[in-house]
C-alpha cells in the first residue's frame, strides 16, 4: 500500500524553502512517530532556519516545527538508512 504521509526536512533562506530531504510512511516506518520523536528547538527568537513539516495523506501541511542543525542532520541520516 502506498502512503502519502510525509515529512519534509528543509532550510529557510530569506523567503525561500530549500528542501533537504523527505520521508514517507510505509509498512516499516511511520512518519507521525518520527515527527513526535523529533524535538522542537527553542532559541528565544533566534531560529536557525532548519525545519520539519508534516504532511497528511491528502498532501496538506498539518504541522511545522523548528529544529536544530543537529536534529535535521540526524533526521536526514535516518531517512538515508531507511531508504537504503
């Protein structure tokens, strides 16, 4: 079965979104679970620009959170391992 739920890992540069990677739900990986495991970063108004966006099965963005560069990198590493 093909699931359309996904998470985009992206970086904000001015008003542009630079997509760094994406993960889709499948029989082995649930992106909603991955979403909940990723910590939201708080920088007292100093956003690093790295973000995760959660999309539902209909392709609508349902959530977005700021993450650190380390969290984004770890998440991207997980995506590479999951797709290999």
